[in-house]
């Protein structure tokens, strides 16, 4: 158990819908990262937050958005869902926001879009 | 842009054998970290081993060791005395020391340890 929690574990929804994935980092970690793992694209970095501020952005679609709240938990919002958004979404956290800090991964949220 | 390539989509060995997984990467950075992550059927991402590019000595963690060749941009993982619990997807990953703090992953190698 990495100490990073993600809810829900599974999510099944329909095309066009909107969902919110939640991540609670390890106690004391200030940085949160979101990754998407799909059959087509493999594991891809989406976005990073550090202490409430966006720190880095990857190949995140405009239909997707994220934020980190004052209590440091983070939410990833996915809207106008398409079949291709079906994937495993990982959250990771680290103490700081640099490469020196190991990223600890949560168990993931499996999203299925029907 | 950095890229990571794992040329072996699948590998299979017998229990107790030694197996080596290959990884090459491309970057113009001089300072970075390299990782091997394990993803068992539970889908949890587990860090296996980490290598700092500025260290010439290859990292080892119990039965896991790496062969880091910086000039060749090669980073292979050797698993000795393989065990059934080593069955998993293995991902090679790269992160630069500076710049965007994002892990760049390879496509993965599915390793099966047979009894």
C-alpha cells in the first residue's frame, strides 16, 4: 500500500457524460500527478500540481481538467466522454515537486465509457 | 522530447532463471533519473529500482539489478533467481532532473515466470 488513495476504483459511464476522479496523496506529500494508462497510448502523463498550483502539463485534452484543493487532495474532471477515454487513471504523489522526489502511485481508477 | 523504447513486448522464463529486460531512451538532457516499475495483475504500479544518471555504479535491489550505459542510452533490468511473483508488466521510465517533472514511460514488457 503506497498511501495514495483513489476513488472510485471502477467507474462505468456513457459517452457524453462527465465524471470526477478523486485522489488523496500520502500524508505530507505536496505534489500530485495524474497519469492515463490506455491500450492505445500506454502510460501518459497528464498534469502535475504542487501545493495547489499547476506545475506541469502533459498531453491532457481540453475536455479534461484538474485541480488540487487546500487539503491537497486532487480531482480530475473528464467531460464529454468518448469511447477512447476508457483507461486506467493513476494518481501519484511526492513530497516535493522535483525529480529528486519519488512518485508513489495510487491503485488507479478504471474508467469504462460505453 | 524524451522517448523510451522497450523492444520486447513479451518474455517468458522458467522459475529460478535469470532474465534481462531491455530499455533504450532518447534525450538531450545530461542529468536525469531512470526507473523500472512493475505492474502485477493487481494493476498497482510498484517501483522496482532507480538509477541516477550521474552515478556510474549500477543500482541493485536484492535480486534486481540494472546495466546502465549512458553513452548508449541503454538501461536494462536483470532479474536473478526469478520467482512466480515476478510475473508482471515491467515499465522502463525516464524523468529529467530539470524541466517538467513528468515520468515518460516505455510501452512495457509482459514478463511471465513459469513454474
